[in-house]
C-alpha cells in the first residue's frame, strides 16, 4: 500500500541514505505490529497559536496562613514560556524539537502530552499518544517487574489485558526475563532503564513524545535502542523528540524545529536546524561570571582565551587554534610560586590541565604588586561542549601551601559536531582487505 | 482501539483534567493503584495484616478500659464494647481515606508532572484502599458481634446504605483536601486538628443518649453524626437508642447536616475539577 505518507517516508529515507546515515543491514523488528488506518489526513499533530505563561511568584504564598495574613496581592512576574507557536507534524515523521534550556521546548512537550494546559491556542492530534517525558515514570519500587509492566501499561493507556500480554515482549527486549518476579528496588539502574525503554517501544501508541531518553544502558543495548529508533523513524509512527544532542537530531529526525525564548526560531530540515542551534548557542553563550580570586595573597587579574589571530574569544570551534592567557598579581610576597589550570567538562571530568613553576619557568619570588603574565597555545582536541577553567596557585612549590584556588575563573564552549568521547585524537586508521 | 478509523482523524487535545482519558482507563488505573497500595500494606511485611488490625484493636482496648471502668459508659447502652469497636473501625475508614488523600497528589508528584492520566485517580485510589482495609476490619467486627452475642437483625442488610453515604462523603472530602493541599501546603496540618475534632464531635466513643439536649442538637448538624447514629440503630437492636429526629429535637439540625453534606460533595467535585488542569504546574 503506497500512501502519501509512506511515499514521503520512502523519499526521506533514500535522501537519508545519501547522507551516510546509519541503517541496520538486516532489519530486526522489535516493535509490536501496529495497524494504522489508512491516513485520511497526512497531518498527525497540528498546533495552532499556542501560548503559555507561568506566573512566577517573587514570594510564593503556599500556605493558607500566609494567604490569610498577607493583605497585599502576591507579587509575581510572568514568564512567557511559549508565544504563538504554530506548526504541523506529518504522520510517520520523526520530528525534533531543539532549543537551549528555558527555550520552552519541555513546556511545549508537556502541553502536547496533556500534562500542562495551554493558555490559548489549539492542539489537535490524530491517534493515540504516549508521552515519555522521563523513562520509568510511575515505576513502583516495591513491585515486581511483572506488576510494574501492567501498572505502567495501564498508565500509558493500554488495557490491563493488553499490558499483560506485552510482558513477554517487554522483558525479552530488555533482556530481563529471569528477573520478572524481582522487585524493582533490587534492580540496578541499568536494568531499570532497560525495562523503561522497553516499555516505551511496546506502548503501541501512534504518536510518541520523547524527551531525551536516548543512550541508555551498555553499548550493546544502546545499539539495540539505535536500531529501534531507526525502525521507528521509517515506520508509520509519529515521533516528537526533544533533545540537546544535535548528532541524534541529524541521525534520526526528518525535520526539526528550533525554539528560542518561546518562539519558533527555525523550522525545516534537521541538519539546517541543528546548525542554527549550534550558531545560536555560541553567539549567545555568556562569558560566565568569572570568580577573580579572592582575598588570597595572589590574585588573578585577568584570564582569557584567544583565537589564532590573537583576538579574544569566549567560544571556539572544534579543532580551531586556541590560545590561553592569564595575568596574576601578587599582594604579598610569595616565595616559589606555582601556577596551575585545568579544564573541566560539563560532566565534571577534568579533561586536561597544566602547571608552571617547578621547572624554573616562573620567577622564584614575587614581590608585592608584581605581575606575572602567562600565555601560550593549547592544542585544541576538546570535544564540543561547555568547559569550565579552574585555577590555583601554590607557595614554595608545595601543594599544601595553597594561596589561591578558584574553581571557576572562565568558561567557554567548543562548538561543532559531536563525536564519541571527551577528546578528539588524531588518527590514521585505514581499512584493507586481508589477503590482497 | 487504535484500529478504529476514527483514530486517524485530528481531534482536539483538551489538556489535563480530573477525568480525561476514557472511563475504562480511569477505573482500571483506580483499581490497580488501590490494589497495589493495599498489597504493599498487607503483604509487604510478614505480619502486615496483623499490624494493621492491631491499631484499631489496641485503640479499642484502651478506650474500652477507660470508658467502661472509669466513666461507666457501658451501662448506658446495650453492647457498648461492640458499638465502640464498630464505630472505631468505621471512623477509621473516614480518617484513613481523608488523611491519606490530603498529601496524595503531592506524594505522587513524579507521575503528575511527567505523565498524563486522569488526576482524580490519585485521591480516589486512597479512598478505595481505605475501603479494602475497612472490609477486612469489618470481618473482625462481626466476629466480635458474634462473640458478644449481638442478636442478628434484618436491618444489618441496610449497612451498605451507611457505607455508601460515608464513602461519598469521604471521597468528596478527599478530593477537596487533596486539591487544596497543592495550593496551600498547611491544609494537611489543619486537617489533622479538624479530623481529631470530628472524632470527638461524632458519637463514636460515647452514645448520643448521654449527651445533654442542647449539645445533642448541635452534634446532629455534623453530617457524620446522623450516619453513625443510623448505623447504631440498624446494627444493634436497643429500644433505648434514639431515632435521628428525636435526637435532633426537630428537623432543623438534620437539614443543616444534609446541607453541609451536599455542600462538601459539590465543593469537592468543583474544586478538584477546577484545580486538576493546573496541578502539574503548581507542584
């Protein structure tokens, strides 16, 4: 049966193929078979003029006592989370919503999921919907996997019989058959996540709303999840997918939308929207409130990053030349100073660091008022993401004698397409057929 | 359901509500959540059921001792000990249902903020769980009735009417309290005091017949009093037990009680319905 939607999907997947997207060689079917009626309308989700504002009380009155004893109207400021948002998602589409924190993307997803009510505007949908704002919502730690699958299934709109009949498939995908009668409190976090992801794909809804739940479990399970996402992408199911991760947007989404301050900033091809997101992110990223030392004997007078041309930058493209500079000023006399910096990524991992002082590359002694200037090139192998720069100074080249320690003197963003890992190492790997 | 052709049509999404999501789903979810909670209390520990029965029984033992040995209430009314246990168990249901419901929506914050389902399930599941407990405790009450030689009467068959009246009132109160507590977190604290006041303002440990006339009329305006008094009349045959109208000294207190009863029910439904769409935002 060739319907307009399958034709669109087919056209998209061939287009996707030209971009070298991952496609499993032998399609394994994990999804339950879904009888989707012949689409009388190619639109699955229609959002028209949706507005949402939150009233954030400057002083939250949440007790009756306060309400009765406060005579003035409670003060609040209005946060416009969504302003006049209208868009359509076609049936069978894998649709991405991207945006920075606070752009309104989660609010939009919650309105689509009927968790929040919109202030105005209209949302229409064709088909049953299952929201996945978080994996494993409503799991009861005191119950076994068997009972949880039933409870969770009913919560997502399945009948009890349906939910029970899916138990086998859910456990098989999650590879948890042996643990069916184990209470969830005894599950490891990896097992929980697998069970939850498995529930999600068995939910049998025509429309899935997914909020950043990718990359769960170990490597082999992640591959299985990726296969499922590819399968969903090419199926008749409609998916709205909210994420920060541009590589998964490019990998899975047919189209995407960029939200910024509650408005639609870009809409269209996934690659283009992902590029717009990265550009927006680096243009607007704040330099961060640098903590310039304290009451220490040495203060950090200045710290900066510069590009290859020597102009100061707050953000750098992946792999581009990166120079670092700092100026310290001594307030008191400091004997045998050592200086150190380290770069910490968003996960709190110290990716790299360097120190000066032990090998005689700084003066043996700083007089009060004297300044030391450090500068030089850093090999930029940092993976895209946000980094925070830490700084410390010791006296007498001894780690015990800390004179300055600042956990956050500078932060910056490396932008570009993300690959695996925390650093990008040069490689010269080639493929050759054995025996030739 | 997904195979219905109608599912392919665009339909307006109305947002979160007290009942939204289909009647079928509502009752299935209500049943599953209450059974889950019930199982947790009774089968979670080896002595689960014993412990949960111990509470009313211990309370019963203490009150029985105090009110038969110290205050000599036992002579005022036939089968005082059975009446006392029956009343404690019945009020225990109201107490468990309402006190449990007050914080229930806050307690379930995780699912309220993350998924879509009929909000009304939350407080009603608490009431249903309390109803299961009441069912188990009633077995013990009937055993006591047998042991103490209470004559079975045909009016025992009317007990479901009492239960229904109490169930509706408890559910409405549960809805009202659970919705209000999201907005005003001290409702839970206020309810502890109010519930205790109700405990003493309802003829539970004392028979209505020993209450002075003037005060008796006031007590009758408490909607729980006519329910408990009627239960007394129907469960334990005793010519000394006053009928509702006699005890109230005229229809006025009964009308007041009925008005309060209806008002609480209407208010409960109205407030919960009004708050349901915004509950997720206010948590």
